[in-house]
């Protein structure tokens, strides 16, 4: 495995997105702002991201744009966070295929040609489908997703593993659950309700949730998500039996349990439920995942549970929304 180069010139694609924006800041903190290039196809959402290091406009489906940035900054590591998520992917499956498959192929090919040290390619609980055991979804199990996003994520896992075996490129990835965060809003996912509910609870004391009250999905708070991502990328390659497809558990709760926990802090809060097309996607995903491979191979263990996550989210969001007023 090509570990001869020191890992320090990093490119984050999808850096303006929900995970990419916080991951970029965490990487800049760790490796120095000038060593972490943020790439996106829209203007950075805030001064923190804009002013803490380089930013480049990159459309990952355009290989020449990607390659130009890799050359300019002598990139040796990529966190490839650009993707079209599940709900947006059902509205525009062709775009989801183009970004998630052709974009990934470009990243892997450029990484291979430039002898990169390591590439992070996120996967998702969306790789599972209705035939997967739901409680928990095992690490090794049937992967027959029913969404275009899920299908592209299964392909991404297989393609990443192929590059590990065939070309010796060190590709790593996690099957992210729904991520809950206070900085950048998620866009186009099925699990977005678990973030929207906080904004609406604080600002309007009401929320109409687009999945049923009894819908349980695997979720994770952003600090755990960032910690897991950095942990996997720093893990000893020799200890990894898996590469691109680690199940990762944080918390699992129903939409109703989340609303009830928020109500403990905001007693006037009322949550209603009006399931839409995203209910069917949620119903095709597991309720919990078995993450024993991540625990054994790189020491994963989450820190947040439902009460601590909700308390921290409300505190951070209140501060942010007051500052924006
Ligand atoms: C989505 O809902 O599409 C994403 C995911 C679980 O990958 N948050």
C-alpha cells in the first residue's frame, strides 16, 4: 500500500455540504488550513469555511477540473464527500448516477494516476434494502437497495474495493447513518427530518414530519461522525479486513422519540406526521446496524446518546440562530 508519502495535502469534494463543511474545518484544525483544499460547486456557506483555507470550484463529473486542482495543490489524499442523496436522487436519478458514479470514478482514477496515499469514499445505510435484516443490519448481508442513491453507494463500495485489490490504492469508507448537525443543513436526504425538526422546534414550536411517528432509523450526531471519519482514515491498514463498507452505529430512535426528547426542553413543541414519498425509502432501510467490524478493526465507539445529542443540538442551534438575528 502506498504509505510512503506523508498525508498532508488534502482535497475535500462536496466541502459546502452537511458533512463536508464540518469535516473540512476539522481537517484544517488538524493539518493546517493551507493543507486542506475545500472544493464545491457553490459558494462556501460561511466565513469559517471561506476564510480558513483555499477554496476551488470543482464539478466532480468533470475530470479535468478535478485533475487541475490535484496538480495545483499536489494533493495526496481525497475525502470525496460530493454526492446526490436519497430523496434528491429519486427526483433526479440521472443526476444521481452522474455525480455518484461518474464523479467517483473520476476521483478514483485521478487518485490512482497521481499515486495518492489515501481516499475516503462515504457509503450509507442506503446500501441496504427491504430484504436486509432490519434489527440489526449485519455487516455482511444482502445489498439490494431500491433507490438510485443506494444503488450508486453499493457500486461505490465495490468499485473502491476493486481499486484496493487491483491497483493497491488505499480506499476507505463508512456506511453513514443519518447525520444530525447544527452547522450546515442537509440537502435531499430521507433522514433530513431529524435535523429540520430542531430548527422548527426552536423557531416555530411546530414541525410537520415527513415520516411516520414510529419510523426508526440509524442516526449519528456530527461530532461522532467526524471523529469516526478521522479514526478510520488514521487506522493501521494492516488491521483492516474491510475497506469501503464499514457499518457504523450511533443512535437509533423513532421520529416520535426524537420529538418527545425535544419536548422535554421546549414543552410547547408540537410535532405532526404527514408521511410523503420518503416514507417508502425509510421503510426500506434498517432500524439499527451491527458495527462490530468497525469496533474491532479500528476501535469505534460512539459518544452521544439521544438525550446528550438533543441537549447539545438545541444549545448550539439556539446560539447560532440568535447570532443570525
Ligand atoms: C439520506 O438520507 O439520503 C442520507 C443517508 C442516510 O445517506 N442522509
